[in-house]
C-alpha cells in the first residue's frame, strides 16, 4: 500500500461543476502540499496545509490531521483547470501521491 | 523577481555517459530540492539542500549526486547513465527549509538512448 493515496486517478467534469480530489496518507506529517501540473510539465504549488482550511480563488483545500486526509475542491470548474493535481507529504523527505488527472470540458 | 531556472531544458545522452543539470533558485531562497518524474514512478524525491548542506536524500543509487554552492545555485550529477534514468528532472526552491511553499522550475527533460 502506498503511503500517499489519491482518488480518483482520473476525473472528467463539465465546465461549472464542483470538483473534489482526495488524498489520504499513512505517515505522520507536519504539512501537506497540493501541487498542480499542466501538460508540458510545469508544477505550481497551490497550497501548504498543516491544519484546517485554506482558500485561494476557486480553490479550497482542507486537511484533517487526525484522520490523515486532505481534500482539494474546485468550485465552478473551468477548462483551464485541466491538469494533474498531486498531493505531497513530508515525514522527513517528500512522498508524492500518484496524481489525479482532471479534464474539464467546455 | 526571476523564477527558478533550470538548464538545460532538454538533453539527450547515451548509456554510460554522465550528465550535470543546473538549477538557479529564486533570489534569496536558500533551500533547493531535486525531483525525478517518470510515467511509471511519478514524482520521486532526490535531494534537499539548505545553505550548501544536504539535508535529505531519497532512495536513489549513488550514481545520483548533487551539491549546492554558496550562492544557493545547485547542480545534480548522474554518472553511468542507464535507460531508466530518462525522466523529467525538476528543481524547486524555497526561502527556508522545504516545509515552506516550493517554487518549481520548468524542469530538464533527459533522454538516455
């Protein structure tokens, strides 16, 4: 079993839909990161969370340290949100989830 | 402020050769981390440097090495290249230790023939 599990692996949504991507981990951590990777490889850090909830524009990230679970929500999804979303944790050194490939259709 | 710069962007090498990749962090950032990304294994952590000291190392063979200079620029070296080393190599910098938000470079795509 991987130490960081993401679901779903692939997700196709219609423009405007509310999207949730989940990340569960089995190790003790001090923080969890959500990353976005567009085709071509560029990675952008979206959030770093150690507790509670953070919001940036249409993106919301939550974390429950006790349950070892985090979610990334996208409200009013848009085709430009199409990307791979990756969660990462750092119990010493970074461990990455396998990513969720999101495609938003116009 | 300039972002994280990785050079070269693309590289083609043959088995047995060695390669050096370079990363210039954002000005003022002292932490640099390196990652390997392949379709099969996804993103994997290689090294983390802070103020010229290696703070963490991933589970890669000794053929993979790195260093950080006094100006925070970093290099990673892969010796005796194997076909399986073909990957996108990403560098990320942060102001403090890597628990902070990391800023990624565009990566170096290495192909080993």
